[in-house]
C-alpha cells in the first residue's frame, strides 16, 4: 500500500540514523528539560496540555502571561530549528558538526511564516465551515485539530466533526507540505506547485490523514492514563512519545518532498523524482 510505504520510509529515516536524529533534536529536548528544572514539572505539564491559565498559576508572578508567551515562543522556535535541520540533513546530507545543529535563521523564519499562512488558509477555507456546521447540528462548533479533549465532553457529534476537521486539515497540510520543506532547504517554490507535486499521492495522503485523526483520538483517550505517580518517569515517557510523534511528522514531510519533489529547469518546467 502506497500510504504504508510512505509512512515506513519516514519511520526508517529516523530509526535508520537515530543517533543523528537525537543529536538534531537537542534544542527541543534541552529546552524541555530546562523548563522543568527552572519552572517545575507541573508548569510544564500544564503548558503542554494547552492550559495557559493553570500554567500561569504555577508561575505566581505579576508577569506570568508574558513569561508564558516567552516560553511558548522559545519552544516553537526550537521545534522549527530542529525541523529545518532535519529536512536539510535528510535532503542535503547536512550533518550537525557541533553540539547543536546549525542555525539557519532565514530558513526558520521562512518556514514559520509559510506555515502560519498555510494553516490560516486551510482553517478559514476548510475547517471554519465545518465548525459552523458542527454548531448548527449541536456539536458545539469548536474544532481543535488533533485534540479531542473538549469534543469528548460535548458529545459524539463534536467528536465526529473534530475528526473530520482534523482529517481535512492534515490532508490539505500534507498536500501542500513541499511548499514548506522547499523553504527549509533554501529552494522555495509556490504553494500551488507544492500541491501539484503531491497529486500522485493524493489517495495515500488521505489515508495518512485519516490515520492521523484516528491516532490523535486514541492518544486523547489514553493520554490521561500515562501517569506512573513519579514525575521523572512521567516526564521521560511523555518526552519520548512526543519525540517519536514529532520526528515522524517532520520525516513524513521530508519523505513526501523526496518522493514528490520538483527539479527546476531554467524554463520553469518540472519533473517529479520518484524515490
């Protein structure tokens, strides 16, 4: 199955050189450890669960909101530092030579900007109408991509629309993903070109998107039951799961780029490279 081939290639790219994968991931892993060390595990847990008010309560500081925003910006920046470094390693064979991967500020900001624009357009065009329909049918009207915690409290209609919204978002995101990866490696392309380059894999991408929505629902169910009662062990487990999910996701984008990528001739024509 084409979808399984893509997923296996993405997983193999991580497991095949896990030492480099861990080395490139150091900015994210180190920042998480620093946050827990300085601000505490309870703050970290509240922050990553998306509960900003609870996280602010743990800070007990007059500038709690500003501190949370600052920490969030650092986390996002570290994630895309790793993302860009991983894309460049797999596609351009740029291995980290120091303790930290090389910092490509221009590529990171270009990646984040394109991601924000892409997420906004997909949300406005595809997810927002679903939220309106969900509201009209008693589903609450709130669609949180890959997070079913609120939907589960509302009811089955909310869960259904949250799954549809997550699937639609993931499908559109993966179809356009070469647009992001190209910026990471310094060879920008148009968003439409990214979408056209993945046309051949549209059915496989849909299957991957459905799988992502389903796995997100499963994780929401079991996420609260992962506690061992010992926060260092809980931290290690959660970090490991997050690392696997994060690296698999960015490897999936890299794999799609490699299998769909376009080589540009001087006259602008493209030829797809089959991996």
